[in-house]
C-alpha cells in the first residue's frame, strides 16, 4: 500500500490510512489493538513516505506498507 503526503497530514489521516490498510490486507483489529499499534503503524508509514521521497525517480526502489506495518503478525492477534 502506497503512502501519500495527505495520508500523514494529521493523526486522523493516519488513522484513516490504518483502517484502509486493515481492509487492504484483510486484517481484523479491534479498537484496543489499533490504539496500541497506532504509533508503530504511524512510524512505519512515515518511514515509507520519507524513503519514497528520496527514491521518487527510481520506481524499483519504492517501498509500500506491507502486511506487518503495524508490528503485529497474524499469530500475534
């Protein structure tokens, strides 16, 4: 999943990205899990965005938010 500048404009925007990410990767997170993992997800989203800004003209170097972007594996749920 790609991360755009608008996705990082506020915590509300990052929460919306987190919800979209959950849907895209078919992750079931209850409210408490999302609250606990929010900072990890937010940090990873910022890292992906910053990396992609550096490599914006090298598509093969672009990163995406992967299935473990909130720090939980499926067997951790």
